C-alpha cells in the first residue's frame, strides 16, 4: 500500500495557485486512475483505489499548508505504512516552472508544509516529488507569489510538470523510485 500526499491549501481561493501544485498533481492522478477523493478523514480529503496492482490512499490535507503534518501523521498512524511507501508531492520555488525533483529523502528547505510533516513524523526519510513553480522577482513578496497563479506564458510548462509528476508517482508505484528518478528528474 502507498500513501500519496499532495500538499496545498483548501478552498476556492487557493485553487490552481503555485502553492497548490501538490493538490493539482493528486487530483490529476486520481482522475487518471478512476479514484474518487471524496472521504473526509484524518483532517484530509481521502481517496482509496488502485494504481497498477497496488492499493493507494490519496491524501489532500485540509489543515492549510503549515499544519499538513497533523493530517499526514494521523493517516500514517491509521494505515501503518512503511515510510518508503509515503510519497509527498509539493511545490518548489527553487525549480523552474514544471521541472521536477524526485528524492528518496531530504530536508524541508524553506517549505512550511514539509517542515510540519517532518516535525510530526520525526524523520526526513520518505520519498518526495517536488514540482517547480519558480521564484518571485526581486522585491516581490514570497507569500503572495506562491499564492498566485502561474502566468499565461508558464501555463504549458506547469501542465507538463503536473503530467510528469503523475507519471513519476505511477512509476514509483509500478517500478521503483530509482527508475522514476532516472526518467523524470530535471
């Protein structure tokens, strides 16, 4: 079994913003694999289904980004899944729009959602898929930037990045993370 967590903020106000790249990826992943994300449990919207031969739980924490760890630890405690079968997908300002970085483990960097998850589960030892959203121009407020939508010029790159992130998660589940890293990093 895999737990697939997409990070974002709940509510219409935040839909399709840079900071909700994780939500966008898991929504597309669920749709592609006929999984309905329609249950409310563990402070999250949850969908249960299969990708290939594996059972998956898709999780969209509803705690707002900075408290994502509360939801993730609750899901992990309930389903008792090995951390190598937890995949967290989130936005990354240090990558160009639509670029991916897949890692087996790592720090949170400046991402508050990841800081919350690491704090609550007590380790950095779990896979993650980072989706590039780029950095704001000098002098532009970071919070306002990540809560904005990508520009018209960036939309194609963002959609391609979301599609690649969906393929990455499927590759991790159907093959392994090394295969996904070789195919989709960069």
